C-alpha cells in the first residue's frame, strides 16, 4: 500500500494501537464502567465491518478494540466514533478528532448494586464520575471499582482500587435468632457475628462491611447503611518491573475523599514523572517507588478531609517478587 509516514506517538495518543501488521492499526473504544448502550455497540459493529475485518476484541479493562483498520482510514474512523463518544459522555477536546488521550486507562467496574444483590453501591455511576474527573490524560493510571469485597473487578491489580462497604444496621426487634446471618458470615465472609443472649452481636473490629448478613437475613433484621463506604487499596500493578497486588490503605472511606485523592495523584505525577520516560509515560507506582510513599501520601491528601469513621494504614508495604535459593 506504499510508504506511510507514521507518527507512532500521535497514533497511540489518539487511542489507536500500533499494530505488528504493516499498514494496520486498531481503534480503542473507551467504555467507562463497562456499560455501553445498544446503539453505540451497533456502531462499533458497523465500524468493524466497514473499516476493519469484522472482528471485535474485548479488552481486559472492559474496553473494545477494532483491529484491522488501515492507517489511511484513521481520520474516517475518528469521525465514525463521535456518536459513541457523545453517547458515553466522554470528555473530548475537539469534536470529530476521536479520543484525545490513551494514557489513563479505562475506569473498570463490576455490575455493582445496579445488578448484583451483594453490591454495596452503584459502581458504574462512580466509574463514570471518576472518568469525568480524570480523562483525558496521558498519564499512566489505572482505576477500578468493585461493589463488595468479593472483588469481581479484581481491583487489587489497579493503582486505585475501590471496594464497596456497608455498615450493617441491626434491628433486634426483627431478629428471630435463626442464626442464618451468623452461618453465612462464617461461610462466605470473616465470621464477625455471634449470638449473645438470643441476639446477634457484630464484632466491629472484624467486620469488613461486605453485606453478606444483609443479603441472607430472612426477616430484614439486617439492612445496609444509608451512607456508602469504601475500602481503598493502592498501587497494584502488572508489568515487567516487580508486579504486585494493591494493599489496603483506608477503610470506611467516603466517596468525595476518594475522588479528590485520585485527582491529586495526577498533580503528584506532573511534579515527579521522569522527564526522560518513554513517550513521557511512567507508571505511577514506579514514581512512588522512587519518591517514597510518604511523599505520595502528602500529595494525595491535599484538601482531603476524611469522615469520622475512616481508618488509615500508618505504613504501607507491598510484596514483590521473592525467590528461594536454587533447589
């Protein structure tokens, strides 16, 4: 198809994948929270058939890639995806120019309270809110939301993992001492409940706010708190350099504080990112490893006032790769 002058950095910033197939690329469709309307999905299919090879890739981060697009058709595809960008309310600097960044990854979410009986909050709504606050950005940050401590969204692989919590509310007048909540808390959670003098007692130090007691109580003696709480875990990552799971940072945290901390993270990155990083991208976890966690903590807590129930880890340790001596 002749020689093409490819500006790889510009291509990737525009949310197109640099393909191993000469002359081809793949369009990345951003879907915050993992929910897309049927009309937009139909548009994806149309683009795949018109400009690609009739194939759609579902990414690990709930986005979509349309492979097999000719590099000469990039501008046309950008025009075609405009209706999807509009329908999903994704921030955009110039209409018709496609996605203005690709560094900040798609904000993931499990179905949450929208569909799941164990979901403690509307994960999709929070994912979309965070998306509106942090996109577009070329900085390498991953955010994921999960409805409860089952962690179906695998948020411990993200830089900011948001796990839903509820403070179970107990009405002793409704309780018939059937012990179903106790049994299920023991089987499916941490065993934080016990029966004392015919009434159920919750060990507040042990309780993780998962809501299992609420889901299995037959008399609604247990209900969810009106307030939404969250467990925030930090700086999980995959990749070549010391992959690790995120560790617990705050429990019983409020939504406003979490959103502020995530936004503050971007200011921290701008201050400390390696100016020689490839394509001006550096994973935030590597920056924290370089500056130390206390400096990162100072930046993300700027203008943040945690609620009275919040409990913060004094120190943070991440497990890394450890190998025994040769067998």
